[in-house]
């Protein structure tokens, strides 16, 4: 799967969130967009990551930036996750991993000696013109939202 490199146009997407509202890349034209891919709703690392972005959301909004999380579980899973952890930004459902494949985040992974396909924890910062300006691969959750915010503020 090709990775979307900084300097390239972000692939178009259209996905439903936890409230069944559709979000498309074009909806965010003219403002920065943080698009982060996470493996699974309501797991320890993914919960910390979502809560860190949730807690930093007022600072992202000061920079006019939007934050969207994407994983392969359905909208019902997203709704439960968002309610449980008071996630106030859109969590997008990509159950067929079509968008994850476009962004190169659907990858071969291994755990306990088994190999499987899954989402790699990856974040993209997309500018108002739809160009990827920064990409974080193999994200370590601690401090990540702050690092992304710093990059948004530097735009």
C-alpha cells in the first residue's frame, strides 16, 4: 500500500462518524485538518490518544484546525466509544478500510507470532489546500497530541 508523503495531495474520503454524519476531505478546505488513524475503539492506547486529542481540542480550535479520528470499527462502536470517553470530535468509521488503504495505513502487523492486516497508528496534518504537510508514523501515544498541536500552530 502506498504511503501518502508530505507535499502530496491528501486522498479524498467520505466517511460517517459516531453520529452518522458524513465527513469528507472537501468539508475542511481552508483550514488545517488532523486526520489520525487508530487501530481499535476503547483499547488502552487508542483511548489515551482520543482523550489527549479531546483535551487539546480547544487549542486546536484556536488554530482553526479540525481533528478527525479514523478506525475500521463501525459507527455503533464509535458512538459507544465517544459517549464513554466524552470524545467531542468526529470519529470516522472505515469498516472496509478503503480510506486506510488510500492513506497507506492498512498494513501487515504481527502479534504473538501471528501475522494479520490492521491499522497502523498514523497521523496526517493536512493544510487548508488539501496538501499533506506532516505525517507521523508508528505513533507513540504519550505526548503525540501536543506534538501535532505544535505542528498545527507552526503552519
